[in-house]
């Protein structure tokens, strides 16, 4: 958001402030204050003119300005009403040298899941990609994905809904997928150049707009209405906070895991592994006890098996 407008919003967050007082505080003219207030109104902020001065009475429901306002994380928001894929936009920003930018949109027309699968993104979801340049070797990138899964689960919890995480990074509500994460990066083995972590969270979307046979759900199906602005802020703040304290990521992940202590079948590039998932270890590998020994799985699609029904 434009710097002076952000300062005006900050100033108005507590109490009403008069035009002259704002002008003095920000070292701008009264006419400039008026122009900025008009621009904020046009952007959806409700600023009342009272006898005590300007008063902020409402913030837009969603959008770049809404999410940036009051956000306690160092990310700039690049908002689109509609975009092909936020990960694609973020990759372009990475190529242009940007960092700490979040591409956010209301709907996507060509969004991606892992392994070239498609991701349905109707209007009303929280579809975003965080572009950072973490000071990590490429091999440790999965910890960023794990942190994002925890932050997404916590953001869901902030709406009053219980969330679990299925390895590696699906967020589930009542056993159904409510969010997915796609991490992409570029760099040398010893250092990541850029990393884009994309999150698709089915917030205010109809379940009927989600793919059939995908066991998908939306937050809206469990609790209404979902405050997308607050939920997005919680998610971004959670990611930022966890990346400062990486040692907290796996304990928080384990606490919400729906995979640990279960029979699983993991489809990996090296073949299928079946056994009991016993732990997750840095930077995000799943430990599976199989009949022939202990396996440490770093990538793959995981299926939970029902112990009581055999491995079908
Ligand atoms: C994922 O892939 O779960 C990662 C999804 C990442 C999407 C975000 S949205 C913002 C950013 N921009 C992008 O272009 N992508 C990221 P995967 O584990 O491969 O799951 C994909 C499968 O989930 C599909 O094959 C469907 O079966 C199912 N699916 C598709 N859309 C879904 C949805 N909205 N909710 C739940 N399941 C869905």
C-alpha cells in the first residue's frame, strides 16, 4: 500500500484524528490528506468525517489493501481479482528480483497442484503464493512447506474449526481436504535463490464447486461466514513467525498430524512403501516402519490405510 495511506490508516486505527492534525503528523498539506482519504474510501475503507475528525469505521472484507492493513508480517501484497496461477505470478516476480511479496487472488483460472495436477480455485477462496529468499540450502526447503502447513492449520483453527495435517502438506477438516500447498524453488544446492510457497485454502467456496471424488471440503461448509481477511492475515503471520523459529515447526506439525501412528501407503518416485508412519523428522521426512525395516520418505503421495480393513 502507498506509504502515506498506510500511515493515515495507522493514525486512524486508534481514535478520530482531525485533518490538520494528520497533516502535521505526516508533514503533508491538508489538501493532500483529503486526497489520500478519498483514495482510501475508493479502495473500500470507510472513513467517516465526524466532529472529532476522520474516523476509520470499516475495513474492506478482502483484497490487497485489506490484508496489508494491520498485517504483522513483512510482506507486500500483490492482489488480483483473478489470475491464472498465483505461483506463476510469484515466479515472474522472483525473476524480476522481488522478495517478500505475497500474490493473492479471489479466483484462479489455471492453478496447479503437485505433479502437474490441476487445482480448482473458484471465487471466494484464499489462493496465495508467498515469495521469499530464505537463507537455506535447497535440501532444507521442505521445512518451509511444513511451516506453511502448520500456519494454514492454525489459520483454519482461528476460524473456530479443528484442522489436521496429512503428510506432507494437506490440511484436512473432518478427514476431508480443505487446503493444499505447492512449493517451487530455484537455486544451487547450497543456497535457495527464491522459494514460492503456494497455498490454496477453500474458504468461502461451495463444496459443489470443488472437484468430485477428491474428498474436498470448504471452511464455509463448517462455519459461516469466514472472515477471509483475518484468516489470510493469520496464515501469513503464522508462516513468518514459524520461519523465525524453525525448531517449533515439527512439534507443531506432529501435534496436528493425522498421518502419524497410522498405516500408510506412500507412492514415491522409488516405488511404493507400505507400513506404519511413526514420526516426521527434519526437514519434513516421514518415517515409515515397514516389514523389512525403517524407511525415511522425503517425497511422495501418502494414502492413509484402514488398519481394521486390511490394506485395500
Ligand atoms: C496440492 O496438490 O494440494 C497443492 C495445491 C496448491 C494450490 C495453490 S493455490 C495457490 C497456488 N497457485 C497455484 O497455482 N497453486 C497453489 P496435490 O496434492 O497434487 O492435490 C491436487 C489434487 O487435489 C487434484 O488432483 C484434485 O484431486 C484435488 N483438488 C483440486 N482442487 C481442489 C480443491 N480446491 N480442494 C481440494 N482438493 C482439490
